[in-house]
C-alpha cells in the first residue's frame, strides 16, 4: 500500500515533509529518497520545523523522527 502523507510538527502543526509512505504501521523514520517535498530547516544532522521544534536527526539515508 502506497500513499502520500504530510508529516506535520506536533508543536505548531505546520508541514515538515510531503512523504511517500509504503506499507502499514507507524512512521518512525523517513527515507530521504521518499521525501517528495521538504519544508524543514536543517542544521548539520538535526532537522527542525520552521517554528524551531526539533523533528529528528538525519542518519545516512534517513531521518529518524523524535
């Protein structure tokens, strides 16, 4: 099962990613190649929302969500 989802910030509700989700279950990490649109701010390996909330950490080819 494939679907496009909007990953949003828990703090402010703004979009962080438009992501192609494949399969069932929770979204725990985002593969970089499946991120269709990126609204995040990156500082080194840390990924932030525009409001400053820490969203996750980039490791190799994925973003591990917090």
